């Protein structure tokens, strides 16, 4: 019996020697918010009892750490930190002659985003409207454009979009209102000038229609529509050959320009160029058989046969 007690006493003495008189051991696992282990977490141990005391360690590749303190009778403060995570601190009493376990979970910092300004909110709504418009949802897009203007009434792109949508619906009053606001805010939006001219003409305001046509011509001097309008001006002033030249340029630039073919046919008829008159009046009927000038074109063609 006496011999059997010797191993137990020896084991106790080995354990005591491993720890020392007042030593204590601390170990644990450090993880992130998702529960996965974090490597290279810096651990700093200090104590208020000894201002110069500082002990550091790091977690291994599996997120584990192990630290031995020589005097476990005094309190310790543990600090855990890793870039990209909120540091963690805890006051910990480490047991003497034993192993104390402390598992820590580090958290990600909470990012508080600054609220969007009303101008930015307007831009977001406008961009959402563009996406809906590209997807074919015109009603939804219009709602987003109006929401954008509710946030920022000085957003010319939103007014422009409303003008274009109104033009498609032939809501001439809305075209003029939205188009005027868009061009007042940004005079470089010349793409609306022709629409504004048509809308004013449909509303019976010939003076406004002429003013918008002039603005369009100034901003777009080489477009088929501008060349056509110059031809109409020459025709109204009875400058027939000049008008013919303009209409010829217009159909050359835009072969499917039905009205330009009609006008060129009529001018050619007046200039007694019957072959040209027949060609362009027939082209007009081919392009727009039910057009506003179809009856006149047919009548002139019957004379030329």
C-alpha cells in the first residue's frame, strides 16, 4: 500500500512544479461574429497592482491562445484586438495552480451611414425612374421622376423625362410645362426644342411654335428637320429653287422623311420638273399613305399621268 502512494505524490509534485507556487494559466479561443476562429489576435495583459507589468501574446492559426502568469493572486486586465474588429477588454481573476479558460468573441464595428441629402434622394429616385423606363414601365418611371422633383424641383433631367413621356401621350400642355422648366434650368437640353415646337403648334400657339423651331434650328443646324424648316421658309417666300435645294438635302439626309418628299414633289411640280414631282409625291404616298397631304399628292399625280 505504501508503494502505491508514491506515484500519486510524484504526480502532484510535477503539477506543482509546472505551475510554481502562485502561477496560473489562462487559455481560450477567440472567434469572430460568425463563430469562426480568428488568428493573430493581439492579447495584452496588464495589472493595476504593477504599473510596469505588460504581457503580450497572439492567437494561433486555430484562434487559440495560452498564457502563464507567475502571480495569479493579483487581478489582471485582458485586452484583445484585431484590425477590423471592436477591441474587447475584461478584468479577469486567474486561478492559482489551475488553468482558467476565457473564450472571447470579437464583434465588427457598427457603421452608421449618414442620411442622404434631399438632393441625393432626388438623384436616387431619378435613377430608379430611368431603370423603370428602360424596362418598359413608363407609369412607374413617371412616378419616380415626380418623386425626384418633389425632393429637388431644380432637377432638369427629371423635367425633361416628364416632357418626353407627355409627348408620347400627346399631352401637349404637359409637354410645354415640363419642357419649359427643363430648358429654363438647363438651356443646353436642345433635344426638347422640336417637341416644344410641335406641342405649341398643337395648342394653337403659332408664335411659340415658330420660336421653338428657331431655337431648334440654331442648336441643330445640320439636322434633316432644320434643313426642312429652312425649305419651308424659302417656299413661303416663293424662293422655289432655294426651297427645292433645301428639300433635296433633307431627303438625302433622311430618306424616309415623308413630308420632305411631299414638299420636294410640290416644288418640282411648280418648277415644271414633272419627273421629279412624280418621283417624290409617289414616295410620300409610299411612306405615309394616309398622311395629311395624301389627297393633294394623289390629285397632282393624276395630272402628271
